C-alpha cells in the first residue's frame, strides 16, 4: 500500500514537472521569442549603434573625399598621404559592415535562444524526467546556460564598446572636421573643370608644405580613430565569439580547433596597406 502511494505521488510530481516545463517551453517560443526578437525592446543599444553608424559613414565619406582631392594636387606633393588616407577609408568601411552585422544579430540572438535553445532544453528535461536518465537533464541545464550566454554576451560587449568610445568621440569629430576643412579649401581653389587655379597656392594656408602638414595630421588622427573603431567594433565582438566557443567546449565537451595566430591574421588583414617603395633602386633590382 505504501509503495503504491509512493508511486502515485512520484507520478503526480513527474506530471506536474512535465506540465511546468511544457508551459515554459510554450512561453519561451511565443512570449519570450516575440519580446526578445523585437527591436523596440533594445532602444538604447540600437540607438547607440545607429549613432555609431552615422559617425562612421560620415567619417568614411569625408576621408575618402579628402584623399581624392589631395591626390589631385599638382606635382604629386600630397599623393603618398592621400593614398594612406584612402586605405583608412576602406578600413572604416569594414567597421561599418561590422556595425550592420551587430544591429541585426542583436535581435537574432534573442530569437535563437528563446525559439530554439530554451525549448530544446525543456524537451531534454522532459525526456530526462520520463526516462529517468540523468544525463538528459544535464544536457537540458547546459542548453539553458548556453542560451543565457548567447542572450547576454552581445549586449554586454556593446556596452563595453560604448564605454571605450565615449572617450574617443571628440577624436572622430576632430578627424571629420579636418577632412572637411581640407576638402573645402582645395575645392575653393579649383575651377569649374576641377583644375587648380593659377594662383591657388597663394590662397591655401602655408602653400604645399602647409597643406601637407595638415594632411599628415589628418592621417595621424584617422589612424588613431581607426584603431579605436576596430577595437570596439571588431576586436571586442571577436573576443565575444571566443568566449562563446570556450563556453561550448566547457559545457558540451566539443573540441573546436582554432588557429593560435587567428587574432594576428585578422589584425594583419584589417590593417594591411599598400606597400610603399621608398628606394627606386629596389624596383630596378627586382626587375632584373
């Protein structure tokens, strides 16, 4: 009689647990998915990304315009600096593409977690209860923990990036202002066909040397701005990916092999610039 009562009580507890898990599964796939995949529920993060996107677009356009105009200066006086600024404009374009990915991944991760990971965890836990297999419950807990990591890591990375960028906003604005000033000054000393006026150098502050100095300062500020943007928009998300991979290996015991020099490869690819050959004799030797 006692054994029968115990079995009934155990069966009742199992049914209650299964019903609770089914309710959680349905809530996760409906209410949770609708809430966390809705962009309206991330106003601060999306506003920050939108502001960053506008600044980077303005920075890319102003630097590209300044580089193009500097390359038209007679006697190729500023062409080397213009080439370097043009290369940085392409780097800013890479940052801009990463920002687009971050904007869309913000809502995507919520959809993946609440529509797939958490429901899968509930199903594993239900299977573990009904089959009395403890390892299924362990997998359910692991899926739940991984879902939380997926939900929290991207917003956390963006918050860290915003803290870093708050100290460098003035540098971005300064770089944009310098690029626009140089572009305006060059345009004012060109005719309708885009050719330099005869006495253009008399109107430009400091002549060719003054323009070259300002272009060099623009390049220096643009380099510093590019480093900050790459750190906040590219390196930190890559670090988040490494943390997620580490979490997968830790939770599920999956062996994921990553090249040790991957960060070096990424930085080398991002920062690559056209090689400059300062010694003309090298070209002659290589030609031979």
